[in-house]
């Protein structure tokens, strides 16, 4: 049976940046993780952030929904300020879904109940409403037949698709992905990327930290390269891959494409 899309899904906000990062600074002790990072992402845009380990890309994306604090600069999500003491931080986290490298599913709950718990506890939905949402998004990620299984009974790629569906059940306006395929076996990567491609086609605002350059080429509106805590280069995919302006970007692309 096909589930219909719930009628109260929020629309993208228009006329303001989805994410606005202004001169962001972040330190871990003496380590300078983010250095004067500024970035504006419009609603409906798909942005891929790449770079070597330690470049600051995961720190940046975690700052976007308040999982990491920052030491200087400003950050706004849909016009609301993000900082540790912000009253709007809980609201921002409701509007921003995040998918991590590891799935973090509740092992003792079925797939369906993993999806239902946040809408009930955070959004205040009834069990019936939460189940409608959960079944709709399980259908979206092609896992309807696995609703009653425990996470341990499905593959890693399927678990990551469940994690994406769980984030979507919060009806976010923005989705953040922090290397969502890096913990997967190669044969499972494509099934996760296929779900992300469909989200992009649907117009979801997306920021994705990834080394999947094929995904960046085919889906992103903009590709950003970070190194040593700074944004060194940002461009449309064709220009980014065909004629990177920075030597460090060219070296990185040669290495990652070769491997």
C-alpha cells in the first residue's frame, strides 16, 4: 500500500539564506580548526564540502546545527542565530536533520519505532501520526518491507538509509550529511547515494561532507574545498573539477580520483 505524503510538510523558506556563516572561528585548545570561514547557502541549494582529514569540514557542518560550539564569528540558520546560549537552538535542531558516518540506531527498537520516537517525543505527534510519517519515509528509502526488523537484521547500507529516513521524519528544511558513506562497504555506498540523489531532485537544501566525487559532480550546485581550517576554493562542479584554481585543490583531486 502506498503512503501519501503528510499534508503538513514545511516548505522551504524564501527570501533569506538557509545557512549563513560569517567569519567563523573554532579552536580545540591550541589547534585552530576553523579560520575565518564565511559561507552563504540559499534554500534549495546542494553543497558538497570536501578536503583532507583535519581540514575542518566536519567541524563546520557540526557547527551548523549546534553540535559544536565556535569561538568567533556568527552563524544563522533560516535567520535564527546559532550559539550555545541561543534559545532558538532547539528549534534549529528540529529544522535541521543530520546524518552521520555511523547510524546510531536504537538496537532494541524495530526500524519503524526508530523512526517514530523523535516525532513523538520532540514534535509532540501522536503514535498514529508518527507511524504515518515513518511508513511514508521508509517507502521513500525503499525499506517498507523491513519496518518490523531490528537494525541488526539489515545491512549497513540499509541501516544508513533508515538513519536518513529517521532524520526526514522530523520534517527538516535542511539536511546535513557528515561523510554518510565512509563507514560502508563499497557495494552498499550506491544505495545510500541513490536516496540522497532523490532528495536533491526533490529540492531539499543539502550540505554534504563527502569524498564521493561522482555524487558531487552529478548532484551539487556548488563544491567547496577546505584545507587547514579555511575554504580555499568554491565553484560550480564543472569548473571545480575541470579547472581548479588552487594548487592544493588540484593535488587533492588527483589523489582522490586516482584512488
